[in-house]
């Protein structure tokens, strides 16, 4: 499949941040369904836990603390996960065919057995999502492909008590949110994110990048600098072989003959 997608049948999430109560049912349901190990954490002065995604945590609730003019704190919550980008940087740079692939529903999935641990996907993701497990294999949200294949919603959406997470036809979810005058993030970014957010403030307030893009540096390294380095390496080997064939042996023979002649003169 191509690393970009344009289809009306595309599935996706609408995450309505105004509904999220920070209960983290989505985190628990994801771990239970995917049989993921518990993450050992320490209290670091916040209710947010864990503080980041891990190889065994495909989605988490990010706590956004904000003080108003009176110094009173308010919380906003963001469900953080793989965005399943329409133009996925991770897929663009992955050198192992089939390690990262797109399903007919537009989901960016992965096959850990084909992962070669290059970690290009980490550098290419503008949202800092892919993680690597103890076996150095890629790990991230795959939207419960086994459940979707059986006609069910992902475990996180099924468990959400406030319907913050809505899964279904991406175009229909966006149309309903637009009709409700929601402020949406990710509708057109990177050929459309598979996870679209309805936000109550600017993206930066949630730690989201406005106008996200695939880092150019990863393509510069993968497609230009590294091939030139490899070319330079093999060029050096070739030059050494050429020198050996055209100059090296003859020079040794000449030095040997010169040594013999010097011996005879003595």
C-alpha cells in the first residue's frame, strides 16, 4: 500500500477534549485488551501517570494545567496516541518493507517481526510517538486491528464513559463536529490525521504542533548523506583495490629486484 491515503472509507477517531474527565479508562482498557505489562512509575508531583508513552502504553491521558488571571488552576486533558497520519513520515522512511504498513481503513499498523530496529520512524514522526521495546522492536497504537476486523470499536473507545473517543468513518465524524462548530485539529494536516481533535484552545496549549510536518533532516540523512557515505566507503575500497592491482604488486616486485641487485653489488 502507498504511504499516503485518499479514501472516503477511511476510519478514524474524533477526540472531543471538552468531554474528557481524565479517568484514564482508555489507558486501562488498552492494556487489558492488548495484554500489555503495567508500567512502573513514581509520583512526580502530578496526577498525570505515566508521564509519557512507553512500549507498553499505546495511549495515555495528558494533563494540561493552566492558571487563569486569578491564579486558579484548571485542567484540560488530551488523549495522546499515534495519529495515523494520511501522509505518514514513519512509513516514508522505514527501509524494511512491511514493517510499517497501512490497512484498507487507513490505519498505520506495524509488523514487529519485520522491524530492523533502525529507529528512523522515531526521527520522522512529528508527534514523537513510536517507541521501542526491550527487543528493540517498534511499538505504538494500532487501533486494535483485531477488534476492528471483527466489527468492534477499539478498546479505548468502547471503555470511554463520556464518549470523548468516537471511532468510525473519519469524514462523518468531521462533518458532525464541524456542524457542532467545534474547533478541529488535524483535518488537513499531513494529508489528514487519523486522529482529529476537537480542542478548547490553541493546539500549543495541549502540546500539539501547529501545522505539523515531517522533519526534513530525516530525509536528508536517509536519502542523501547516508547513501553518499556508503558510496564513499565502497569508493575507498574500490580505490584501494585499484591501487593494489595497478601499482601495489609492481611496486613490491620492483623493490624486491632492487634489493637483489644491491646484494649482488656488495
